[in-house]
């Protein structure tokens, strides 16, 4: 669930939707972060390997985590064994995992491996409980010889009931967040076995939500086959028509009467302490129970939470909240950091620790007592716009988790302070390096790093637009809002202007156009229309900036042309001389084919008609494969010709 939709975020979200024929183990390797042999990260990994398997095997819930070292060489690891295995099997499985995974994912800082009895994940990014951005794997057991039943609709309904019951039992199992299930419907239907598990550090609501997401995302595949499973970092689900777990089932579905329509079945579960079981009803349609509200922290929840913290008469009035809002408040409360800690961390917000300042207020560097470096966004008391930005960022970022998004560490709302606490990103923002006039910083960006930045931004946007539990339009993508970590990995930041879309929503309209000229799509500037395609436009501008090292609003080649970067690139593209615009700080050391491909993709993204701009999943695919044929781009939006000295909007830019 951010937890990447499927998020946020141990490594780049991975959803393998095709049936997986190979057996265990299943390794999933990271893509951008790596370490060197005999490095500090390697030493830290060896230390974790020496302790975590034992700690997990002796734990009553067969689960252990470990954090060793300091950023950027810090390693966070998690090991979880299936709830029905014994301590010896758990220890053996995790020991084998630590032996296999570094070989399967050589020198990757982000890596995960799945076995039948256990799962191991380690990363340089800490995954929060319930935040399953990935990596994920799914597999379906396919019956190629016969249909499961002559009444597939009825069978699916009963299967949904088993799924619901197993998920609910696992979420309420306080010991291991684990459950097994069995449904013996009647002679017409095969017996079905199920299993659900979350990491034990999750709350019941977090576990229920994590499982609901992975079941809902794969339900169609499940119901078309005789078995299926989804393996995630923080939760997993499986069902088969043959037994696969140890011991008796914790959840048993009562048999429906033959020939009757699929009922709302009764679920019989054993009592927690071995006493009499209890029965309760489960809806027959999985969407009614398995799909919880996936909305972000909405404004009502934020206002209710802040009202509770304010010692006013208004705060004493009850604020109605549904279960989702209450859960959202629980998440926020778990991230609260007291103001005294942040004052100490930043030297009481000393000027020497100031990293920058914007319309919302200032950002300060700080160091927490455990040594973690942080960036603290302090809302200006005189900025009413900043209040709304902070509410919006809190509502969004708390539930977004991906390695290419800046990570929210905590929040402080006390003593009239409103503070958001983020991970500290040492290389600051992309614009400070890319547009450095002295060229000293710019020379750090060779082509390999520039391509990694382009690819990372694209993956972060794909997560926001398509893969996260939310559908988010950023609305203010620009080089200054791309932060670079110690390894020059990009992280999208500043969600103050972002907006959440419904899953089937394609665009929205606003009367208040906000953002940065030069990055805003023409349909947004002229009509207030914004969508994922307006974010794609901003991304295309950044791609061209990263390749050329030039700002979009700069004027180039004033002797011959007058206009923005898009104008200049398009004219050179038509003339076949576009490689002459590549940033000279790279001293000609770049693969021409890769550079041309990136420019081509950038031009596709800045086309005037939003309908023909690619979505970000297509962009990621185009960046990752030279075999994908790219369409010819059309004239960019805001294309300007020299002549009268005016910049004119192209005819293409007023379409859509």
C-alpha cells in the first residue's frame, strides 16, 4: 500500500503480472543504488546477516528488523517467517536467504528474496509498517485441463468470502498477523485453502489495508485460476485447491446447500485460547469488504486532528470521523515529533542551519539524537498560503512511499509551530548543480548520472500517477523540486500544490493557476486544465534541461533565434543538429544514441496536444528499451519563431 500501490518503498515498486512458472526462491533486485565490495555497506550487511536470522527465529512472532550504520551507508533489514513454521525452519530459511540474496543481487543496496517459509528484505531506505511499495511478486496456478467448476460465478463469490475471512482473521491476530483458511463448499466445488500474513509491527487497520490492496489488485487473476499468491514486503496472500500450510485451518467456511444461490456464508473460527469458536457473517462479494477506503489524509481529518491539539473551546466540540479518518489520524500521531527535539536538532532553527526559504517559510538542516540527518520545513507564521501547503503535503506525503519521492520522517504541530520533517538529502536540488554558472558542480553530472536522474524522476511520477494507492498530480514539477541524495538519486519533493484524483478521473479544472512558468503545460496556463499529462509536460521540459544544461526560460543564440529552450531544441531537431545542444560540460563524452532518445522522449512529452503525450509508464518503458519504436514528435507547445521578437503559442498548444 504505499506503500507503493503495490510503494513507497523499500525498492522501486515491482508488479509482475504474468504467471510465474519458476519455483522458489524469487529474488527481486534494486535498480539504482549499489555498493562497492568491502565497503561500509558491505560490512553492515554482514553484521545484519550474523544476527537477524537468530533474532527472528527466537521471536514469538518469527519476525525481526535491524538497523546498522549511518546514512548513507546505513542498512535496514527485515526478516519474516511464515506463521505456521517452527523456529528451526525459520532460522534455516533466513540464513539461506542471507547466503543467496547478495549473490542474486550483487552489490545492490535494495534487495528482496521470497522463499516458501520466509522472506528477507534489506535496503538503505526504511520501509514503514503497512507501506508496501514493493517489491511484489504474484503467481497464478493455472488449470489447463478443466474448469474449476461448472458454476464459476458462484464459486468466485464463495472464494471471495474465504478471502475476506482470512484477511480479517490475520488482521486481528495480535500475535503474528497470520491466518490460514479452508473452505469445503460441497461436492460441486473443490476444497480451497488460503493464507494471509502481515508483518507483526502493523496495526490491525494497516494489515487489513495492506492485504485488501494486494487482493483487490490481483482479484481477476485469482478468480480465473485454481490458485494464486501475492508476495509483498509487508503483507502476503495465497490460496490453492490443494493443502499447502501446516496444522489445521484457523478459518473454516461452512458449506452452502447444494443448488442454492451463493449465500452470505457463516465463518467459523477457533477461539483465541482454544475455547469455543464463534460465527460471524462475511459478505459474498469481495469488493464490499476487501476494498477499504484508499483516500489520502483528507482535509477534514487534518482539521479534526489539529483542532484536538488546540486548547480552545472549539476543540472541545466533537468532530465526526469515520473509521478511515480515525485510522489516518492514528498514522499522523505515530509520526509526531515534539518541538523540543526539533529545536535541539536544528540549533533552535539557527540561521547557519538554514537550507533555503520559500513562500511557506524556511527549511533547516538538523540532526536527531540517533544521528539521523533531517530537513525541517518550518511554516512561516505570516504565510496563510503556507498553512494550506502544509495541510496538503501532510495529507499526501504521509501515504506516499517510493525511493524517488522525498521521505516524510515526522510532523510537529505544537506551541504554534507547524513543522514537517523530511529525510535530509545532501546534494540539495537539481537546479543548483545543473545550472551552476561556475561549471564546477555541473561537471559532476556525467551522462550516466543524468540518465539515472531522468529515469528516477520518470519512475517517481509513474508511482504517483499509476502505481500508488493514490492518483496524484504534482502540478509543480521543476528542477528545483528534484532533490539529489548522496548517490545522486533523484527524489521528487514539494507537494504543496499537488492534487489527488479519483482512479477514473482524467483531468480537473482550477480557476487559480499556480506553478512555475516555463514548466506549466499550455492547457493549464490558458484554461486551468491539469492532469497527469500536464505533469508529463513538466517532465519533458526537465529532460531537455538535463540534456542541455540550459533553463527553459533562457534565450539562446540571440543572433539567429529568440525564444525558450523548447523552441531552440525543436529547431535543431528539425535541422538534424540537436546533439550540438548537449551540455558542453560533458566534453562530448556521451552515447549519441542515448542522448537522441532522451531528447526524442522529451519532445514527445512537451507536445501541445495533451492527448498525444505519453503516460509515465510508457516513458519508463521507452527509457529502458532501445527496441521500442518512438513516434515522431509534433511541434512543442509555446513554440516561438523569431521575427517580431514576440513569443507565440503554437496552434498545437490550444488543442485538447
